[in-house]
């Protein structure tokens, strides 16, 4: 079994590329800073920096909604590989291929962590619950939803 679950913050904006050919596929690359649970004596490093890759719809989600500092939870697998660099040396790689990516904090919390935040005018207020008991989506918010 090869299963990985990570929670951390993006160390930089994701890099998105599209494969060549008729059916181009989005490929997203970024690294996550994942806090270590325990600190070893004499070790100053408190986080691991893990290279992550996403494909297809997940990569498109990453491109549209994630940026440096965003806290996410991802689920996937470890994948190893190798290539020969321009000097003729064999280079070995280890990436986590994330198949599922979710936000690990609200947009408000993310904005507050980065010194930002919503002003009262920017934050849409939810309308009253409809007769069927479901809340209506505020005007202008539908474009921001990832599942449209």
C-alpha cells in the first residue's frame, strides 16, 4: 500500500504546465512546508519541504485557487523516478502525487494569517434560508466555487 496524507502550507505559488498533444493534461508542481510533530535535539529544522505533483482537474483546481501560504490537506501516493542531467549524472527524484486536495482553513483565516482580511463591503452575507431549508448562494459568489 502506498498512501500519503499531508497538511501544510505552499512554499511558493504552484507552477502549472500543460502536456503536448491533442488531449493536453494540466500538471501542477509545488512544495509544501509540513510541520514536524516532534523536534529532535540539536535540530533547528521544524518543517519538512515536500515536493508535490497534481494532474488533470486537481492541477486545474490548484492553479485557480492555491497560492503561496495557502494551507491545504492532500491525499495521494509517493512516486520515485530518475533522469540523467546535462552533466550525465543520474538524479533520483521523490514526489508526492496528490490525487485529492482540500483547503485546511477558511478564506478568512488564510487572509488573517497573511495580514489581510475582508472589509465589511467585500464579504457577502448569506441570504435567508429558502423555504426548503437550504441557504441560497449569495450573488457574485458562484464564480468562486470550484465545482461549477
